C-alpha cells in the first residue's frame, strides 16, 4: 500500500514540476533577481543549515533517539529508525549545501554581469531557482516537524 502511495506521489510531483515550470515561464518572465535577494537567501539558508546541525546535537542527548536504534525500519529491515533519521538528515544537509553553493554561483554571475539583475528565463542557470527554494522549504518543514516531535517525546520521558 505505501509503495503505491509513494509511486503516485512521485508522479504527482513530476506533473506538478512541468505545470509549474510552464506557469512560471508565463507569470515570471519579467522577474529580476537582484544581489540583495540572493544575499538574503544565502543568509537564510546558512542559518537553516546551522539549525540542522543544532537539531542533530539535540538528538545526541535524547534518550528517545537512542531508543530508535532498537526499532527496525518497516520499509527496510536492514536498518533501524535511527539510521533512517540520520540518512534523511544527511540528504537534507547535502541539499542545503548544494543550494548555498548554487546561490553563491548566482551571486558571482551577477557580479560579473553588466546589469545589476538577472532575469529568470534569460539565464539557464536560473531555471531551477524556485524549484530549489521550494524543495528546501519542504524539507525544512519536515525537519522541523521531526525535531518538534522528538522534543515532545523526550519531554514525555522526563
């Protein structure tokens, strides 16, 4: 049952990506990205990156998380729930690092440009700007939700 849901979810995301891409070309064709926006976005994601690290430090001191080591993952019997949680955090950390590097690349391009802005649909490197931002927001929400649940569970144990 859960594999069918995951399959449907993936198809939905692919369709949503293509529809969103088409709509963004129509709606955002004149959007200009300036240096201030990029610098603010880099600052936001840098803070978020360190929040991920702080969340991991909370996990280290949590008895609840150590209990996750004893429970097998339902989807993959070869790993525990703690392994699954840490793998998710590795992916999220990697995604946010790639995002920060991507944004730094955009700042470099903007500084070398003759204009003080980049237009979304004139620069191929900007095609994924909104997709990366939306993915990071989605994973950040998921990470916050997991962190809050762990903190709540830990407080129940005390």
